[in-house]
């Protein structure tokens, strides 16, 4: 199944993360906690400097899903990322096989069909290079908008923090966020980087 994902994302330091978390709780918005694990695949180890597509398996709430994201270069702002997202629900047995023995290009074609031709993507066998664990806190901050997500991520002896908001109404959402940031004195950390990019950058640094 394919759809377009539009995601508003800010990286935060630990103090800002917990400040925003407590602020939302004090507003009477009860968070919902979900724990998930992302397993990242690539045909080779690199910094993904030309980040155009990525492949992962996500385990969450007893469900295994294989996802390929293809970056859409048109951006609304530095904090917004647009992707074509292809998803395939798989069994635990399939997931373990791909994680332990690799994901062949034949399997990718079988699962994602014409994605490679549609986006002119190279086909290659892939290996799993590791995983990232996320504790995700969901807050329903405004009626008729999807939940705002606060993620605490652990990977490769690092812990980082981010805010994600997957929605089409990015201007409305960003105005709400900027008001909260100003009220709390929060300044996002660095430029926006997807989880997969941060994971492979860290792995590259450890290997070199």
C-alpha cells in the first residue's frame, strides 16, 4: 500500500523534551505511550548523504511492517518532510528472516511491485545494520488534528529526542508549536534529520 506522508519534525534536547511533555500534561492532555523498534536496512554502510529512499521493518503492538520511504524533494519548510511511503504487513517469521539473513531485491519487488520503476530506484540486496528503540508519547492537542508525537529514541549507545506530527495541516500545526516553543523558551536542536539518517550517521562514525 502506498501513500504520501507529510511530517513536521523538530529535534529537541532532553530538557526541552521534558518541559514540553510536562506542559502538555499540565494542560490536561493525557499521553498515550507506545513502544516500537525500527530495524534499518541498506545495501551498504554509508552516511546516506544523498538520502532519497530508506527501508525499515517496524515492530509495534505485536505487528511487523516493512516500509520503504521515497523522499519527495519539494519541501514546505526546513522542518517538514514529504515522502512516498510503501508499506507491507509481514509475519514475524518473515521479519526475522529478513533481519537475520537480509532482504533480497527479488523479495522487495514482490512486496513493493512497481515502486522501483515509478521512482527510478536502483535494485539491490539489503542487509539489516541494526535497530532503534522508541518510546512514543502521543498527545491529542487539538480537535480534528492527528496526535502530536514526542519520541525518546535509543540506538547505538545514544539517546535523542524529537517531536513529530504527521498531518496535512502543517501550517496550523507549526503555528501551534511555535506558540508553545515561545511560551516555554524552547529552541529546536540542529537541522531536521529522519531517524534513519541519524542512525546511519552514528553507525558510520562508530565504524570510522
